[in-house]
């Protein structure tokens, strides 16, 4: 069984920063890509950022230049540094990891990010 524990969400004023973390544990040995998605109220879940095992990153256009994704392979942890936050960044943020051995994705339960304007 695989567990993903997210942390770092909260309430912040516009222009502020937050750092999200997501640690994988349990029966997962090798991880390919890791990423973050978010879902705002009444909207579909959307991709925020991804990072491959080799460190290649991709970002949604809406967060480029403001968010940075990184990972610590030894800790099986992915991070999302969010700067210059805007009210439209409000939502539940979910991490996802791709199990390299079984070619399946695991999702976290989500952490709430609220940006007040």
C-alpha cells in the first residue's frame, strides 16, 4: 500500500508565498514522474506542474515564473514553491506520483490553498 501525505497548504494574502510538500511512503520503490494538480470550486482538476525522475519540469502557463516544482528522490518527496500568489490560485492541491515498477499513479488526498485578495 502506498501513502501520500501532503502538507503546507493554508490561508495567505495575495502576493504571498506557500510551499507544499508531498511525501510518498509504503510499498513504492521507484518513482517516475511526480506532479501537482489543483481544483478550484466548480472547476475541473487541472495540471499545475510536473517533474520527471531526471528533473525535467513542466508548468501550466498560469503559474510559469511564479511556481517552482522540485523533488528529493531519497525522501520520495515532491515540493511546490508558490510565490506571488493570486486569488485565482485558490483551490485544493493534489500531488500525484507515478510508480515506475507498476506503471500506475497514486494520488494524495489534497491540501487546501486559499489566497485572499
